[in-house]
């Protein structure tokens, strides 16, 4: 099994390879492959039964079905961010893959999709697959002079060194001024220059924001 073969299998579902690693503990196999949403995810998802049936957690249910089927096809097992508790260490895996980094605000930033990150699941293989070298040696934030992720939030919910002020963010989203963030996505995440690589549609972002801000 190669990463090229995995990529060819996941592409029809709008998924992309977001990194891989050889875990030292062996608890999750010999190779972990991180899967996320690409620019073609939303058109695929919005024609699915999970999106159309009006039931809760459509993206999680879609991910479980599609990635579960892919795992069987590729002779792998799978895990998801929603598994647990205890929850699989997705942030740790992302950082260990060399494809994701800690931004100045302590949120993850990915070399391909910036801060528009959506890990949908992982594939676990019992053999050590050859993992392509990460495209970046150092964090892209080191050469980002402007650091717009720290200055774009209207209520300074993301600050240098963190933590992310979740309550402040939710309070702002309750106001009329928060409508743009709800309909088009977090201003700070969108301001990251690498986030353009996600090519994310506003409808997709609005869907995620509705679930994020449900309270």
C-alpha cells in the first residue's frame, strides 16, 4: 500500500491526505494516516444520506460510514476525533506528522489548508508504509511577519500565546456583528494566508459554525 494508492481511494469522497506518522507506542498500528476535508468535500457530502436525513451530527456520521468503508477496502482500521472518552490524540498525531504546527494563538495551522483544518478520521495500518516527507521543515508562522491570526478577531478571542477565549467568541457570535463569522467563518482562521489552500465554501463553513455555536 502506498500513499498514492490511499490518495486515489479517498479523492472521490472529497477527502485529502493531511499527514502520516509511525507511532512509537504501536497502540494504533505501525502507520497512521490523517484524513481531512478538501475542496471537493462539500459537494460530495451534500448529496449524502447523512446530510439529507435531517438527523444530528451528519458530518460525523458521514465520516464514520465513508472512512469505515475505506478502511475495509484498504485493509486498515480507523478512528475518529469523536471516539471516546478516552479520545484519540488527534492533535498529537497532527503535530507528529510534521504537516501541522502550533500557531501563535496556539491553534493548529496546516501546511496545505492553514487554519481551516478539519480532520475527519485516521486510517491505521499494521505495516510501516513509506510516508512522503513533509513539504515544510519549519513552521510557516516563523516567516509570517503580519500574523493576521492575532489581529483579525474583532473581540481578541485569539491572542499571542493563547489561550483561545471560547466564551468571548460565543458571546460575540450571539450579537448582530457576529453574523459574518457565523455565515462565512472565523475571521482569524480565514486571515491565515495558508487557509486559502482549503478552498472552503462558505456554505460548508456556515454548517460547521452552526454546530460550533449551538447552545
